[in-house]
C-alpha cells in the first residue's frame, strides 16, 4: 500500500515563481463532459482558472460565486451555493449533468461542512451529480493536496457497477494520455478497452468508468482516488506512474496483462525503437549537463534516475515534495550518484547560478528560465506522454533542444492572448 | 482619548463590570463609548435597556450601513456598539470582530463620537487573531482582566496575559491588571493574588458579591444607574477611577 | 463584483495592485499565501514579470501554520532569505484570504521584522476580497506615510503622476507617453506613482505643485496629499491625440490651487456606455464630447464609483448581473470597454468597441494593448462617435 502523502526534502522557505507559460491557445474540451464548475471563493482566487478557461475557450463551462467578507464572517455563503446552482441549472443550456463545486483555502479554516452541503445539493437537485473539489494550496503538503483531492472528488461521482467489463481506466493524468502512446495498441492487443476522462464524449461515458476491471494509476496524484475506488467500487488498481525507465515500462505492461488475465503482446516493436532513441540521444548530448525540474515532469527524480541509468550527465534535480514511490529514486540517486545535486525548486538562489550551468539542457521551463539556459525541453500542456512513446518523445526533444536555442519570449507570447 | 480593553472568561461578569465602569466614568462627565466584542452581543444591554443590532447584523442585511445604524446612545449619552458574530456553527467569530472594527474605522466612528474613554468588552475564552484585535496596534492602551478564583476564569486570564506578552515586541497594549469579581470561592483572594504575582500584574479592584447587582440586572440597568447611592455603585466608581489612573500612568 | 458571474473573469485583486505598485522600488515583497495568490499575481496581473526578476515571494503558508498563528515561522523565512540577497530597501508583507480569515497581524509582524533587521517594514492588509485599486491605495498610503517629506518646500514646475499602474496602462508606451506629455508641457515629473518611481522620488513627492491622477487608484493618495499639503489635483488622462484640454486643466489647477477631479460637467446620460476605470472613461467622454460632439455618454465602473470623478448619472456596477441588466436594458446603443464585456449576451444589439483593461482581461490582451495617446486611439474615438451618431 502506497502512502499518498508526500514528504518534503527541504526546509520551508520563501518561494520565487517563474513566469508560467500556458501553451493552450485553441478550443479544447477539458475535464468532464456535460459538466459545469462552480467556483465558490473570494474574487481573487479564481482569476488564473478563469483566464485559462478563456484561452481554452471553455469559459461557458464555469461560473464564479464571489464571497464577500461579510459572507465569511456570517458563514451565510453556504446558503448562497444552492441558490447559485439553481441559477446555473436555469441559465446554462443544455443544463449540465454534473456540477463541481470548487472551494478554496478559506474553507479549511472556516470548517465548512462540505458533506452536509453535498447532501443538501443532492437532495434538492436529484437529477444532477455533484462533487466538491478543494483547491487549497495551504494543504499542498497534506495527504490530500489539491491535485490529489481533485481526482478523489471527480471519481466520487461514480456509483458501483454490478459487473465489470474489459475496460481499464487511466487515473491521475489530467491532460489525456496521447493516443500515440503504445499503451492503447497494447491494451487493444490484450482485448482491453482504455477509458480516460478526456476521451469521454458524454457524462454517461464517464459513469461507465465504474464498469472497468482495472485502474491504471498514471501519476501519484491519482493514487488516492484509485484506493478509494478500490474500496467503494471494487476496482483494483495498478500503480504505474509515467516512467522513462524501459524496464519499469515493460514491467507495467507485464503486470497489466497479469492482473487482467490476458497474455502479453510482444513489446519489442515499441521497446526497441525507444532503446535506439536513447542511444542516439546519449550520443548526441555526450557530456552535456542536464537539469530536471518538476515543471518538466511530475516525478523528476524518477526521470533523473532513468537518465542516469542511460548514461546521461544529470547535474541538478529540482524537487521538494516527493511521494513514496519517488523516495526510492531519491535514495538511489543519493547512493549511486552523490555528484547529482538535489535542490528545492522555486528558490531564488537558482537565478544566481546561470554561469555554473551554462550550456546545460533544462528539462522544464521553470529551471530554464531561472538559469537563463539556452536549451530547453518543454512539455505541452495538452497531452501526457506515456510508456515507450514518452521515452522516444523525450529523446527527440533532448536532441532538438541541444540543436536549437530556446526562445523564451516566443513561448511567453504564445502563452498570452486569445486565439479566436 | 483613553482606550481600555476588558477581557475575561464568558459569564465571569465582564459585561456587567464594563457597563458599570462605563456608567461611572460617564457620571464623572466623560464621554464614553463601549464596544462589545462578544458574539453574544449583550455587552451594552444594561446601558441600553435592550439588545441593539450589531455591526455584523447590519453588514449582513445591508451592505453599506451608516454610522447611525451602528452606534446607539445609551444611559447618560454613552455610545454603545456591538460587534456581533456569525450564526452559531458557521462563519468566523474572530474575523467578525476585525471586520466590525474595520467598518467602524472606515466610517470614522471615533471621529464622529469623539469619546474621552473607549471601553472594549471582549470575550476572553479564545484569544485567536480576531479576539486579540482590541489588544493590537492602535486599539486599547491598557488591558484589564476580570476574573474570580474559579479555575477556568484564572486559566482564561492567564491565556490573555500570554497573548499580551507575545505581542510585547510589537509595542501594543499594556497589561493593566486584574479585576477580582468575587464568587466567594475558597481562598479566592489568595488565588487571584497569586495569579497577579505570576503574571507580573496587580489587582486593580475587588468587586464583592452583592445581590444588588442582580436586582439591577433584573431592571435591565447598571447598578450605577439603578442604585447610585449603594455601596456597590461606589465600588464601581472606585474601580473606574483606579483604571483611569492606571491608564494615564506612564 | 458580487455574487454569481458567468461571463466575466474575477478581476485583479488588492494584493496584485499592491505588488505591482511596489515592483519598481527595490523592496522585498512577500505575499502571505499558500501559492495560488502569488501565482495569480506573477502569471496574470503583472505584464512585466517575464524578463524581470524582482524579489517578490510567496510565503508558502500552510494550514497548520495558519491555524496555529505561526508568525515566527514567516519572520524566520524572511530572515533566511535576507541572508542570501542584497539588502532590500524595505520589506512589505501582503495579506491574502487566509491571513484575512485568521486575522493575521501583518503590521505587527512587520514591526517585529523591522526591529530584528533594521530594514523598514510594512504590513499591508490586502485581502483578496477586494479590487486592485484598493491595494494600490494601501501601498501608496504606507509609502507616503513613511518616506515623504512631511514639511516640504514647494518646488515650482513639479508634478506627480498618481495612479499610474500596469493594471490600467499595461507595460506598453502608455506610461512613457504620460511622462513625455508633461515634460513637453514644461513640467518636471517629480514622482510617478508607481511605475518608474523610486523611494527618493516618493520622498520629494510633497514638493510638487500639482498632482495628475490618471486612474481611480490614485484618488485616495490625491486626497491625502491635498489634505496634508494642499497640493491640488486634476483627474484625467490622455485619450487620443489632442493633449491641450488636459494640459489646460493641469495649468489651471496649479495656478488657482483648485482641484479638478471630474473636468467639465456633462448635462445628460446617453446612448454610449463606457465601462472601465473612471478616469480613462471620463477622458474618453470628454474627447467624444468636445472633439466629436457626442453628447450623451455614461460612465460605469466595477471598481467602486468615486463620486468625485462621476457625473450625477454615472453608474456603479456592483455585479455582473447589474452589467447584464444595463446591456439588455436597450438604454445604450454603443458599448466601450474591455473586449471580454462582449461575452455578455445581448451585446449583439450594441456597437461594441474594445479598450482592453489588464485588471479585467489579464494576459489575454496585455501585450496587444491600446496606446491611449495615439492616432490609433483617435481613430477609435472617431469610430465610436460615428457609431453613436448612426445608432442614436
């Protein structure tokens, strides 16, 4: 049993935030189909999400209920939520099948009774599904930090299914796993159907996720949801967070076959090209130092370990909050590669070390920006690479990052504005 | 302007004390303003003869209240205010005190009333950020704590002194002393004297247990108003004098 | 903006306003929050963040520290950070919703820090529950209180710019245009609160002869400086290419010592609704009227109607619902304001003109921003006037 709670490697300190590119500039269907988000928060809180929603052209899927100081003091904002829901159901056409009520840090302090609120909403609007999602970064070091909590809440809307089919759910990846990943072909070869939220065309498709026979947990943030689904819906899970280690990837597919009682198709058509790409990239990069940060990958220590195993020169890993699974990689790096520095991300100290890391390739925008690095491996916000395909994509990116200089200004410009 | 905060455990008699001190000060010709900082909102009841709408009630019902809706004139021209609190079980009472204070300031309440003495009557069971507000920058100059010899009252008093000491570095309100409101507990005087010693303070006044206080309460009046010639009224007058002297002492 | 919003985003908050005010001053700024508030500021309210590194930090507040009131932890984090950086000119600690709920004593924490470090420190009670103009006002008040010469000698020819903020003017040429305009008219800009200002400029701000207030955010400071030092103020900004009316008003205020917050009186409301910051909106109205003969222009604002800046018929728009009602009321034929206002249903009956506002639409338009004193703006005014005539 894995622990969902992360642990911190470093003492708390003030944090410096790099600019955050959002390379989403076109219509995107995000999250649950036929659903609606109601943000219940002080006006300041929802600004990021709202502006992001305009850029994704999904503004029509959300509303904001601003709470004032007197609402906080009197606690009466709990009464405003059902009224807001009523207005949403009357205004939004077609009426959403599900509404996520998104609350923030202040609820943790006010001790808002979310269970009671949820019961009240369900009773008053029986045709609509509800969940309460907490976006409360003051709890980002707790057992249920916001991204973990979001998964738990979303899947709490599923009801137990009397029988299970050949489905396998992907749990935890918020942008969908790209269809270019061999995961889909291999699952198909095993007679399994892959389900993930972003592929659901209707809310009923989402509800069908309760019929799946296995949950594949693709990020640590999905683990708590999977554990809860095992308990409540009887769906077992396989913890298989995205890895760049070909061994681990192969192991995931082996376990997937074993857990579903299928025979494992030949992996070599996918594994061999990945290994070839690794060799090619290693040759191309030679001794180029590499920096890995958590804006590049959810599990930077796991990524760093894989690169070190392949013979790349990883110099610096920026990570603070790590999960159970990643702890093994942390110790592995500490023991086998004591020369690799592990430092906290968001530290302003980094900006002073540009010279030291001159010529490095940074995996992740944040470290690259702070170090003023010329070479950047950047990740798109719209899809999530997985499996051997992710390895190939990363190697291609490493090669092209070294060949061409990063244009930070261009990345930032692309993350602004709104394409109509 | 002299600014005094009176803290104490709920039910210890701090509102009765505050109202009587306010009435006594007012009888000396001083303009007094009393601000109740307890969600129970009955600090000024004896001065008003009734409960008044609170700042938070007005904020909730009417987003832009005026001073007339927040300040009420009670016995002898004493200006009465109740900060109020949330619906029990929800909201945040501590934050409510801050919100009420900020509203009073925003509307220029102190400039409008121009009091000689402001009395903050504060619930001292929980000394969180909100309930510590009257101690903080610019509000009270001196804090007096009403206590009896009962354990819970002593405990609350000690907590309040701790909060005062924690704020020591910030140059806020000073500890004025203890007001002993006798409940006729065994060794009461001794216990409270001990607390005074341990907290580096002193007993500024001792209020004997006197049924006349209850008689006045039944009339919804202060002793000072209802029985001005009684020994108890003299007692409150003496306490008011000592407190005022303590405040003007450098 | 109160209650339920379907079409418009949450606007820039008071902590963003305070942060952007302090951006140029060489101080260390700490937003006391979990992460979201700081990310809102750096990613969505500060067009200057990319390419500029400023010691503006997130305190990394955690639930347990909030509940336990661990002020000492914040102080210690700041002290640790100070050891690794050049000494800042000052330290400012800004509030957010969580410190607001627990009633954190930011001013007291600042006092302690100042005692410990010897560095001037401020606690600003920003809340995340109010808008950017309040944060700008809080920051300016604290700085003026601390740094500005209390008994100044008046220096002829000096003018301050008040309310100059990227949240209204973005970071294109707008700020430089305002300074250049004043300098070309023979003024010396003493302090431009707060874009391009220094603490030295702020110290000497009380020596100015007159204040030019270019946004609602500058009005609080203008009134303070009028009360304390009798520096008269003019509220107005450049809109289009004709600078003469504004120039005349500044000169008159300086000569007579009389404030001019709203400029000329306009007799009537009308079919043109300009929604945004009152000062820019007033200037647009003034130009539409004097240059193009458009008579009926109503100004509306989300950011708290400042009566001194308003015509009697101007509108406080306290909620999105209020704006929806106005747009659907058929009282207006022309709508001028941030492009996101066009998301509101019913606007298709109106002729809509875009004047982006960072405090509303954030990064969606901040680098595609109008230069207010440009021929392009003049052209926009012409188009608005033409639409007003056709529609009217």
